């Protein structure tokens, strides 16, 4: 019901203007006016307000990506829409995002973008410092929105075109926790049914997993003191993932794992560990390292797993785990 209400509201915004005197000469907003976002969870509705003017852009729910890159969409007046409005009084957020928009001020003129493209350049916002544990963070993403070759249909007038028009930059936050603390930091888990026998640890909002771990790292043989086994993250073996939860879809629990089709919650952030590197001269592993120390308790072998110098990637975005990040212990 909420979804249809949101769509109805936007439809009314698009179609309910007054055919009064035309007063807009050109699409114009000051550089200091930044885009804002309505809180609807069903569509992405961005807007800019300036006294009696409003500029609105509608995108699908996932229209603002959390992966750096350049995204270009055709204006189709269905999923991707843009309009420019003039009111007979000062316009506020309630006129744009309210469940029941106020009856005043009234729209006296509306331009609707008929054709053109919406270009969104997304860049990550990295933290400015490296933490004491060697980790880095991402604080959010900047989405620079530009219209290319857009043509506005103007009632009772000729269309107006803009080869390039900057809508501005909207900033979204990121869901990577400030501290990657597992619910049980000492004990990791291993799938025993799945073919790749994933090893993982988790908290309510995220998990980190090694997929298709090299069996040689888990030999049932104690490692000499100070001489753990090491393997490098690779494309098909020793793959490392970080995944975080889409807000309001639930929490990670033990029941989530080791299934062909995991149950809820939904995943929002999906990051992959960068392949490890080795110094070809010295033969020493330098980054992307999976380190395993094996001890024995009676007849049971315990494997303590540490990720060392691991960089997580998504597109061109990156962040670093702590230099020595304990995934926990399996066995026993």
C-alpha cells in the first residue's frame, strides 16, 4: 500500500499543475543549492528548492549506486523522470515529499523533460586517516548528477534544450561498520555440506567469509611456533568476501549460512578481497594473506585464521581491513 501511495503522490506532482501564466525563463538554480532526497523507500526522488522553484528527479529505488563508476540512464518518463516547476508561493519539502501535499502554494508552470540522459558519476568518500590497526574506512559516496542533451516540453511554448546541465551532487552514507566486531570473535564456523566448505564469522549487520579455501591450509598437523601456514587470496581459491545487510531487512544469524539460497536479510554491500601479492625477489607474501596457525587439543586440531594486509574492493572502490584481522578459530 505504501508503494502505491508513493507512486500516486509522484504522479500527482507530475500531472497536477495549474495552466496559469508562464513565468519561468530558464532552468536556473544557484551553485549553493544542494540536492535533497525524499525518504520514500520505493523510489529515489531527489529535489532542489529555491523560493518558488522546484527541480525534481525520479530514479528507481536503486538509482544511486554504492559502487564507484559512471551510470547513464535515458529519460523515459516512467522510471527516469525530471521536471521543473514554478509555484505561486514559497515551496517547502512538504510540497514535494509529504504524504498529502499542502494545497498551497500552487503550481503555476511546469516543464517536463521529454528526452535526454541522466548521467551519475559516483565516487567513494574515503576516510582521511589510517586507523592505528591499519584499517581504512569509507564514509559515503558522492553522486554527481548531470543532464545531457535534455529537452524540456513547455506548455504553450517551444521546447527548451540543454546540451549539459548540472543538477548537483548528492551524498549518501555507507553501511560498513566503523569497527568490524563479530558477535563471537573467538569462534569462526565452517560449512561442511557445501562443496566449497566456506569459513565465516559474522555480526548482526555483516559477515566475512573465505570461500573455496585451499585444503593445504587446514592440514591436521600442528604448525611450528611462529611459523603459520600462509596462502594468498586468489581469483578462484581463497576468495574473501565482506557483505553487509540492507537496512530494515533483518539480521544475520547462524541460519543464514551453508544454504544454496540464503534466507533474509538482503545484502546491500558486497565486497571482494583483492588478490594477494608476493615479493618475487624474497618470496615473502606481502598482501592479501590468509594465515593459519594449527594447534592440537587431544585428538582435535584447532585452526586459528588471520587475514593479513587485506584490501576489499568493489568496482574501483576500496577499503582495508585491519593489518592483522582475526576471523576466529575453527575445529573443536
